C-alpha cells in the first residue's frame, strides 16, 4: 500500500445509468446479474452497505434489509439514486471514497460491490476498507471483471490482443478500468479477511451477435444454469463471489455509526445540517438528503 491516495474514476456529472443501462441494450447483463445477486445475498439482515451504488440500479434487490446505505464517490449518481428510490428512511445516501470510509468499524452485517472493483487502482486496499466496516460473519458479495474470460483468451491466441489473460497482474484496458485475474482477486479477498463461500460465473453470452439472434429470456435461462459452474472454473467476463468476513473485529462503541474520514474519530455528533466531528471540528454536510464525506483536495 502506497502513501499516496489512489486515483479515483470520477463519475461526477456522468450519465452512465442513462447511456450504459437505459439505452445501452444491456437487458441481458442486467437480468443475469439480478439472478446472481438473488442467489448470493442473505434473504434478511439489519444493515447493508452498497459500495459504488451508482444510480441505485441494484438497490431494489436488497429488500430483505432493514437499512440500506448507498455509498458512492459521485454526488450526481447518488442524486439520481435518490430520485429513483425516494427519501424512504430505509435508505441512507453517502458521498464518500471507498478508500476513506466514513463508518465506524464492524457496523454492517452485509455489503455488496457490483461493477465497481474494476475502477480500483488499489483493489486490495479497497477490500480491506470494506472489511473494517463489516462485523465477523458478515456477508460480502463482490462482482469483478474477469480478465481470464473466453473472448480474451481467443483474442490472445489469435494474436489480436497483446496482454496475457492467464497472468495474474491486472490489465488496465482504459484509464482506471481494470480486469482482474480470479486467482488475484481470491488472494486479495483472503488477505483482506474474507473467506470465499461460493462463486457464480455470469454473462456467459455477452456477445452482441448472440444477444441479437437469441431472445433475451433464453439467454438468461441458460446463463442462470451455467452460473452454478462458477465454483469449478471462471471464464466469463463477470464473476460474482459470496464471502464471509473472518477474523476479529475492531471494537466499536455501542452507538457509534460515523467515523471521521479525516481524523478517524468516532466522536461524531449528528446535527440538522450534517455530522460534526467533535475531534477535528469538521462539519460533514447533509445536502439534499445526501451525507457528504468527500474530503476536499486542500485537506491533505
Ligand atoms: C460502473 S458504476 C457501477 C454502479 C452500480 N454498482 C451498478 O452496477 O449499476 C461504478 C461506480 O463506482 C463509483 N466509484 C468509483 N470509484 C469510487 C471510489 N473510490 N469510492 C466510491 N465510489 C466509487 C462510481 O462513482 C460509480 O458510480
């Protein structure tokens, strides 16, 4: 882990939800991810953290939880999520950086991270941060982009692609967009305090030609069946992993919820207009229903 803050893929002002999902002909991907999440998520729980929640595309899938915290670095994505999900008190919207979590240790009994690890220049550091927010035996469902997928293997064998899909190092195919090797992700998870319970391979048929020729419902049904082979081999572009947080938790005072991302204090006092850190005196504002824990650039 380096001392420098890892770079962040900034979605501020992005129309990702509209262009990638709503108009992007990705009904197949959306539905197979829904199947995988339903299979891996605990049916009930107290408090779930959704890391990199974006515009809340997946949030409605977490209905069994009493409280759902949507964390994203982008305020605009969270505004879109709030417009979609509403101001229901079950949802808490938090603008923050996964590398500087604003939560007390061992707060959550579940977490998810879908289509977000692939933006992490320091994936293990991000996973370690998530682990600190979970208590022992909490469930964490992670989706990652798999560099060792069939299409990449074929392209590499035909010499249409320079990078080796079998090597463990990440491939950055566009700035701050990474594909990872399953074994590397497995190692990072274990070193961060997670044990892997189950893997599902997802999006077996992510090829435009197939998606155009075969009805989506059939592709989804076939993918749903093939997902079960995920514990044996992983050659799809997307892999879902269900893990359990293992090892000991850092202790947490009973009522602590927030943690100051600047000074790490748990002495955080809720105010009408935000949360005040009583150690460093910073007020983290609550604006339009979104708690804003983004550290200003001049705070270093
Ligand atoms: C590809 S989108 C996925 C959104 C959502 N999970 C989905 O599947 O529709 C990735 C999200 O990760 C967020 N993100 C990227 N880096 C982050 C960081 N360091 N901390 C928190 N969120 C981050 C982005 O703002 C963006 O909303």
